[in-house]
C-alpha cells in the first residue's frame, strides 16, 4: 500500500507521476532523450543500463518494466535481460557494454565509486565520452526514479504480460506519451 494517497490503478512510477504531473513532464522528457533519442548505443542497450541499475537498487517495478522494454527492443530476448541483471560479465553483450554497466552499477551506489580505471577500461573497449556521460546520467536518473517509486511504497503488478504490453506501448510512443494513457492494472 502506498505511503500517500495516489491515483488508483497506476503501478510503479505512474501513480506518483499522476499525483504530481508537473514533475512528471520533465522527468518523462529526460528519460525520452536518454533512452529513445538518437544515440550511438541502441535503445535496447540503454534500456539494459536502466534495467541493470534498477536491479542493483532492488526496485521491482523499474527493473521489470525497463527489462520488458529492453527485451522488446532486443527482439524479445528476455533471457538476455535476466543474464544482464544477474551477471553482466557472463552475458552475451559487447565488452563495451559490460564496461559501461560497471560504471552504471558504481554510479547507482555512489558517483564517487566510479574510478579513473573504470573510465579507462570503457574507453579501451570503445566507449565514447558521450556514451560514458549518458551511462552515468541514466544510472543517476534511474537511481532517483527507483527511490521515488520505492520511497512512496508504490505497487508492482505480478503479471509478466502487463509489462510486455506496456513495453510495446512505450517502445512505440515514448515515455511522455505513454504516461498519459489511462489506468490499468
């Protein structure tokens, strides 16, 4: 049960965003830029970063919805998402993405945990300054969102099909447009 009265039927971050739409708008716009805008990293890779950070932060709703969106962009490969969340070093992803996930995971813990060696390794594996910058920003934004969701005690559906349906909608319409969709459980 949420710690404050939130609109009925809206799980995870959607309830707090409906409660305070004037703050939802800039958050959704930022997430759209980071996860959907033109980039060197694919949408699937950027969603994997958001998923990994959310799993590190133990935020069930965020890791599940962003994992579903990542899988959607990765041709339905839900097993890959599970591997990245549990053991990215053993996941069949690029060495560059593995290095970026190290940076993302450390950022989720503390920005000061990221070391020069982490950055050098990412660069050695082909990461650009833009990719490093956006990895840190994705990790920071999702750490904030994870705390927003869990700090208000929001709920998360247990039905995997719910997340798959939302993932398809968000992949097609973006975060800002999808946040305007009606209530559903």
